[in-house]
């Protein structure tokens, strides 16, 4: 389960990096701007929502459990 979370977070960070690269490269040298940044950010949002839904489903199915961190110690 930890591997799935790690891969999802890695994909989210990679999509953010793609958006940053697109932002820095688009429109240089008189080229028209493309919508690569918008698509990369939309992918990042979609992956984040999918990860959130996966965590909720995994909790409901009993695949993950809360740790019960004690408060006030």
C-alpha cells in the first residue's frame, strides 16, 4: 500500500515539474504558446483527486487503518 501512495505522489510531483518546464519553455524565440502547462496542471489535479478517492476507498475497505496517535503527550 505504501508503494501505491509513493508512486502516486511521485506522479503528482512529476506532473508539477512538467508544468513548470512548460511554463519556462513556452513562447520562447517567437514561438506561439501551447497549452502544455494547462494539461500538466489538469493532470496533477486529476491525480491528486484520484489519490484522495483511493485513500477513502482503502479506508472503507479496511486496507488501511488510522494509527491512533495519542494527543497531549
